[in-house]
C-alpha cells in the first residue's frame, strides 16, 4: 500500500506529541529526529528531508505553537502544510491546447509502464469527454507496436501505426495530421524508451518535440525505483523539458520517497499516479489528499468521487424501489458487493477513511475481508434463482446443499444470510428519497 511504512511511523510520532499537554524544545527535537528518520527510510531525497525538517522546527518553535493549548495538534498542522507544499501545493491539472487539438507526448525509460500508461491516460480522457487517438512511435522494442494496439483495443481507442517506417518523427507528424483530419481532439504519442538516458534517445525525443510541438510532455517514472526515479525525472527535464510526471506502480510502493521528492528536486508537478494494472487505475495526483492519507486523516473527497463515478443512477432507482417494497434480494446484495469492488475494494476504501491507518489494520486483515467477499460470492452463485430472490426459503436442508455446492461450511452460509439481513435492515433506514439524495456517497457504498 502506498506510503504505508511512512504513514505508520509518522502517526506513531505524532501520537506521542498529542499526548503532551506542554511541548518543550527537547520534545520537538525528538519528534523531528523521528520524522527525519521516517522520511529517509521512505527514500526521500536527503537534501529535501534536511530542508523540510528545518522548516518545521522553525515554525514549531514559534510562540503560536508553544503557547497553544494543543501544541501537538499545531505541530501536526505545520507538518501537514509543509508536506503538501513539498509535493506541489495544489494539484496540477492536465492542460489542453486552446486550438482544440491537443498532443501529449509520453516519454520515459523502458520498464516504467509507459505504454500501459498511454492506455490509462486515453481511458481517463474519454471519461472527461475527450476523443483520443494513440500513436505508436516506438520502432525499436520488439512487439511495442503490437502492445500498444492491444492496449488501444482494451480502452476502445484507435492506434495510429506505420509499420513500414522506422522514422518516429515521420510517424508522429503523420499521426497528428490523421487524428485532426478524422476529428480526434487528443493525440497521445507513445515514444521509445531506453534502459538509461543516452544521447540517441534524447536526440530522437527532441526531434519529435520539434516536429509535432506537443502541448505537454509527460514523463512516466517507476515509483518503485525510489530516488532513481527522481534522478531520471531530473535528467529528462534538463535535456527535454517536461511538463508533468506520471508516477507509475504507486500501489506497490510502500515507501513513497519518489513522490515526496520529485517536485522539490525537479520543480515539475506529479499529475497522475498509477494505482494498479487495470486501465481505470490512474488517479489524479492531489498533494493535499495524499498527505491527509499519510497522516491518517483520511481522504473523503477521493472516496466520494470514487463512489460517484461507480454510481449508476438507473440501478440506484431500481434498488430504491425494491427497498421500499421490501424486495431486496441476495442478487441485489451481490450487486452491491460488486459496486465496492468497482471502487477498488475494501483495502483502497479503508485507506481513505479518517483514522483507519492508525487503527492497526494490517494487510492480512484486508486480505481476509477480500477473501470473505469471494466466499460470499461463491455461496450466492451456488443458490437457485428462487433462493437468491426469496432467501426466506433457505431452510436447513437447502443450506446444507448450498454448502456442499460451493465448498464452504454451513456456518459460512449462515453468516452470509445474517450479513444480508443486516444490510437489508440498514438500507431500509435510507429508503427515504431525500435521505438518499443527501448522501450520494452512501448510495455508492451500501
């Protein structure tokens, strides 16, 4: 889970501070040592850590904090503000060309997930009402063009290719002309990568840049490489001039050092972060929300957005009608479980709820919850249509048959029925249309 190690250490440090009614300089020094160590262990750039800790200590030693009735809370507030500033302040949005036709050029080293990110970006743009086309300019890596075509098909986006040409500049120019001619308003150019930054790579990228004049150059970097990712970003920016960074594989990076260092070192904002293998697993990078998660304050805004994006108006209306008539079935219960899965699963949701990071929830607990979901699905799928639609018929012999059919003990079947009954009661409380309207997020979560 992203920032897991850093989050745990910082929250432990601040828990001690909050327990003190009065803070001394020694208390702050001790806390700053722990913060410094936590950041270094998270692979944050040493110079960045040094400056960060210095700024916090200077502000924490001020009378506004020391004389406060809640000095610990004041220090946490300063850390929150400084960390948000460190990662760029407010989120940096993707910009579009005022001409109406926008070209994005994706660059990066091999192995960063650049081609997959092209597909994720296309999928994101389609959700915002854009009509994108992909362009295959990697003429060196074996099957790179085939890979982009598979990616394009997965996100239902056309891919421009010129298999007979090995000139990426010529391909990019032809793609821009074709895309504009056919009415596409965004072209995403997938460029070649290398194992390391070299003169040949940069010369080619500079030539493509001059030929198609992209509105933004986006660099894909692998978060798992830590400070190497920061060095790569610095190198690309110096030689090519980038406009933003897409931090890939963030879901597998428990440290988060690259995300915390990149903006401070390069001056370029992180615009997106890849949070999984699926093509919808690309999140807009909001520094204030990320910091809120790290410090255990949750991220309710992102949770609400996730709920609303997976929320189906027509489906909710049908569900509401069923609840009013007391016709909520096990099939409906299964649909609501699928709704949670569409939002990224229990683990992702837990990380966005205030205080959840500090309650000692472990990955094993999340895995157990996910496993229970799968077991409940298998139990429901082992029922007849009549049993799913009318659970009241589930007597002892039927439950025994279902248990044998799904390979789960009868106790698991009984537990599912119990959870279903509890969900049915809870949803009945929110069957009032006005109550549902007031809480869209709940409609997505139930």
